C-alpha cells in the first residue's frame, strides 16, 4: 500500500525537483543551485581541540568506541551543549525511562556541565529527549493494510502536525482535533472509517502494538531517471601506497560491493571511482582495459567530468574488479596532493546536484588538516572545513570519511565533527595500527546502515511546551518553525532536542511529534513520524533522572563551598544538598538501616530523584486547571550530617563529643556534634577535629593542641574495649571506636571504604600544615603517637600493620579506595573541584 500525505512539507504540483522532469516533486530548500561563491569565500577558523570529558563517550556505535579506546591520548568524544556543533549518538550512560515499548525516545538530562552558580538554575527546568528514528532495535513502524487503496493521512492546517494513530486526538465524523494546537481539522470519510475500524480492532485485541506510535509514508514516487550514485574518492598518493593503505582501500571496496548487504540496499545504484594525489584520476573501461583520464590543471574555474565513468556494480562486477586492481597496482611515484581532494569534492558535489548520491573519502588525514592547503584552504584563503561541509549539508550532499592518521601529533577534531554533521555512521580512523584491520567491515557497515539524504526534521510539542533546541547533525538554537536540515540519515542517527515548560499543561498528557522527511536510495520522498506521549506527573522525580539531580547537587555544593558561616551552611546546604543525597543513597539499595527512614513516596521511584525543591512540575489536577505546583519536600533523618561530610569541606569537633553508652548500638545511633564549615573563621576553639576535605579523611589538632592529646582520649581512663574477643590483649579506646563507627557507617551508606585516615598537625602560628600519618583506623592508638620522628614512625607503622595483618587483625584494607571514588560515581565533570574550593 502506498501512502500519500498532505502537509506543509508535502507535494506541490508547481514545486521544482532535482529530478527536474517530475512535476509532483516535493518542495524543499535543499534543491537550490550549488554555486562556487560559497566555496571560495574567505573564512578564518581558530578551532581548537576541545576539552575531553570522561563521561560522554558514545556507546551506540561500537566501531567508533573501539577507535576511541585504541587511541593513546584521545580516548573520548567531547561534547559541550553550549559550544559544540554536533551531538554524539549517545550522550551518556545515564539511566533513562522508556515510557512505551514502541517509543523511540527517552527522557534525558540537559545539564551536562555544572552551572556556574545556583542562580543559573531556572525554576522551570528544561528536559531533553533523543530520538533514533531508524534504529534497528526499534520495532517496525510501517503499518500493514489489508487493502491497497491509497490513503491520505491528514495534517493540521495551523501547526502542520500530522494525525498520529498513537495520539489522544479526538475525532468525530469528519473532524479531528490536533493535540498540539487544539485546532479542529477535516478528514475524509474513508480515513474516519479506517480509524473506527482500528479502534474496534484495538479494543478487541490484547496486543499493545496495534496502535503503534509511528508510521512511515510515501510522499512521492521514485524517479527511474537517475539511479543512486556512490562516489569513492581514493587517496592514491605515494604515502598512501607506501603505508599499504591504498591496497586496503581497494580490497575494502571490492568486499563491500560484492556483499549481499550492499547489493540488497543498492540494487539499482551505480558507483564512481576518482583517485587523487596532486591531480584527479578518472577511470573507465574500454575493450576490457582500464583507461585513466588525468586532470592535472586544477586551477580552472570550472572542472567537469569528461564523460560518464559510473558503473553498475551488480551488472558489471568484473569491470569494478579491473578498475580497483588497476588502482591497487598503479605506480607509487605520485606526490601527495594539495588541492586535489578539494577539487574532487567540488566536482562530485556539482554532479550530485542533478542526482541522488553519497560521497566516500578514503585516504590519509593530512589531506584535510589545517597544515596542508587542501579541503581547509584554497590558495591564500583559508576555508573552514565546518563551513564547507555545512553548505554541503544544506544541499543534501553527504560525506563519509575513512581517514588513516599519518601523524598523531598533527591531529584535530574536525574529522569527527565532519562525520557527525553529515549523518554518517561516524567511521574514522585514529591510529595506523587499527585503521586497516577492520576497513572492510567499516565501509560495508556505513553503506548498509544508510537510510537516505535530503533530510528535514520537524518537531511539534504540546501547548505549554516549547522546543528550545534541536541538534541533529548541525546545531540550530531556537530553529524557525522547529525545523532543521541535515544531509543524510542512517540507522544510528540521533535527533536531540530540548523542551521547556512555558505554561501549565491542561491536557491529560503532553505529546511530542518528530517528523523526518527524507529521500531514499530509490529517490522516493518519504516521511517517518514518531509520536511520543509524556505522562503528566506530580513531581520532578518522574521526569528528571538521577543524572540531572547529581549535577544540580554538584552545582549547589560548589556554591556552598564558599559559604563560611554555620548559619548559611545550615540554611543553604543542609536543606537542599542533604535531602538529595539521602534520597540518592537510599535508592541504590534497600539497606534496612537507611531505607526505612525514607518516606514511602520515595521508595517507589528507585530510578529517579527529586530535582530542586523550587522547581515547577507538570500538574495533572483537573479540578484546579492552570495552577502550578511546587515540589517542596524535606527529609529529616539522623544521618544527613554524615552525608554532609561527603560533599562539603566540613569539620567535626571531636573534643566536644560525649561518650554515651549508645555509640555501639546496632541502630548506629551516633552522637555526632554539629559539623562546621572547614574555614579558619570557624576554628575558634582549640581542640581535635575530624574532617573530610578533598576526598580524604583527616584528624586535625588546632590551637596549640599537641599530638599527645590524643592519648587523653585513647587511654584506659576513657574505657578501653577489646578489639577482638580472640585476642583480649588488643584494645581500642571509646574514642577510636567512635571514629571507626562513623567511618563504618559512611562506608555502609556510600559503598566507599572509609578506613583511610590522615593525621595533620596545625601549628599555633598558622604555618603550613604537615602531613604526619596515613593509615587505617585500627592504627589510631596511643602507642603510635609516642614517636615524634616521622620516618621512624612510618616504619613502625608498616611493621605493626604487617604483624596485625598476619594475625587477621583490623589492618587488611590499607589499599582502599579514597572518597574521591564516590565523587566519580556521581559523575562530577570537574575532578579538581574540591581542590579548588577546599
């Protein structure tokens, strides 16, 4: 069955087409003439390699991930939502919620970096979604109809959104109401009857996929005049031959064209081979011999093909083999090219103005780097590769790069950006050791996953939601009419967009519709529609993932680090950060000593946390339409002070700690004094302090308190208790047990071993602190503080640890993780944040 769709991007009898003779072509801004003016424009670019993050490597494409992991100094894909021009296929491995088994999108975090201050966190937080319209893992979205009657799917005359079979649109007779703008539209009698039958089938069936949230429909029949053209630009230079890469290229193309996947995908396509070094080499066959036409003068204003050199690989397989063998065995005395690749792209781009096709560049990366006058430069005018490819994108011309890195010291990230922009499979080579080994599979995968070119993406959102940003190949902030263009799309292409609530949502559900208009390999015009329904929720924890809240916690912690008074600490830090962290830890596992203290409404959401208490949330309260609600919940438990140590430089005055009999209770009812900020202004009382700073645990003495004062708390007068019943001669003081209990409890609620301690002595005159000791808590005993010689003290410590470790004492965890491993768990994007704020 063939669909025909009417709409703002649909067929028009008067529209022009790149298949020129067809009068019913779809109108599109892609199909404008590609001239030389923008190619020769002077443009200076100072792109620098962006800072790499540890948390944004794309895992959707295993080949890309393997390339990145094999590289020594370049191990991740960088992504900055503010400055980046592209978006990886998968941003992070954050937990997401799949609202529907057939839903291609998930709710995602938009805060990828810690805001500079809490003032930048708006009261109505945006959220984002990533759609993979052609993901292989998604169920088929094409409807199967019993009859072959042409069906016209209606669209809204006001906003352009299409009727979705998964939507909550209300229809009656010949009218249906658009759920995006609430405007009533007309539908045909045939379509109305079809909807009635579908609803009856759905009500009588137990299957949930009868009403799928998406469809793929035909806009325009394919034109048989111009078959799809795959153009291979091959580096045949001396360097490419000497490294063996030219031979690998020829073998990879032979392998790809002979594969069943390629023949199925491109059954009616043709191929074209162009070699480049310091000239352009066009290949054709005559009497079973390869004729090579070389164009050396590349300074001409207009370069054209001398004749048609494309080949049908399915019907002329031997011809393809002969040409590739000729390329593989050609002489190796050709110099490296300068402007050859630039001119090759210009020629092929002009060729693709008249037909459907794709460009594949296979060669060394020195032909596209800034240090060489190639794609980036023309004569004395430096040209940005990003600007160049952006204009190609606007004309629907797609480029895939298969580049072998020749000099690792002269590398920059424009290669990745180009691959991401063009909607390709993002295959590019980073090291000579791994590049040639999987070239066959990479080229085949890139072509077999290809969907189409001339892609236009339109997003509609329910009333009360605003599409804030769309990223799909190229960035478009606040796109006009929520439409963006990219050159090509494949099974792994990700469409990322941010949504923001601007008003109260009165309907029972919020909806998003993603329309992807594209041209297939057969040159037919199609549209794929995905309809996503977002449930209206009563709190942010159903919308925002843990990742959002973790980043918000990091932001507030950074701000709180500059708060120096106990009053401000209590008002800002305790009420906002602590509540979030208690919930975060409580949801990692049902520890009875922690989980039972959480409110019941939080126990039912193991994958989410609340965001800010002031955040506006969606409301589903028909009795009070138009009213905004605010999630304002506080958690008051006894262990929030302990978690407070984890994220903020805090000090606990141990000299004020009483030694009540309950410190060993099974319920861990700890008698911990009120923590104070780790600031010199807060250290007004001489004494001993326990602190958590820069991811480590410290014992402090302040105000002239000598190290021997520990003996006061550790001697038998305070009541020593045997360390183990099997060895009654080993004792711990109540003070040491209390400290150990604190750290054991921290370990229990954070899954981080807190059995490492640093002892620091601070002089009366405020001189620099001196690190004295790093050991496990079992070694905090009065006998260890008698020696004032640091070297001897450390040697004694090692000996004692070895002895007690052999006796199965308490010294088995000397090489434990630091507290910073917990910071890594909550994915701080700046690992040195605590060094800066301590």
